[in-house]
C-alpha cells in the first residue's frame, strides 16, 4: 500500500495577494504598494483589518494567532507572514 500523496504546497503570489487585499479594502490595486500602511495610508479601521485577515485565512487555509494578526500592517508584512506560514505547512 502506498502512502497518500502530500498536498501540493500553496504558492504565494504577491500580485494575487495584492489584488485580493485591494478588493477587500475596496481600493485601487495601484494604491496598495508593498509598504503602504493599512491604517496610516489607506485608512483601514480594525473591522476592515479583521475582514482582510478572515479572507486571507480562508484563501490560504491558515489560522492566524493574535500576535500574527497584529503583525499584518501592510501588503509586505502580510506577504512575509503568509509565505513563512505556508512554507512551514
């Protein structure tokens, strides 16, 4: 009997992530630069930030803890966190 195949790792694409987050925040993709602060530059409130996290958790099959949630402050921080989590999975 052969072992079940391991699931194919999810590849994180920065531009796909940018489009996903821009859609949730209802901002133009061009506004969502790598280092644009969600709160300072894009006026994201805590409810909208939570919505971003929920969408990302569902899209990438992850569960983020509170410390990780607070670390998502820009596209770049979201990309780095998700990439690390997906690589460890």
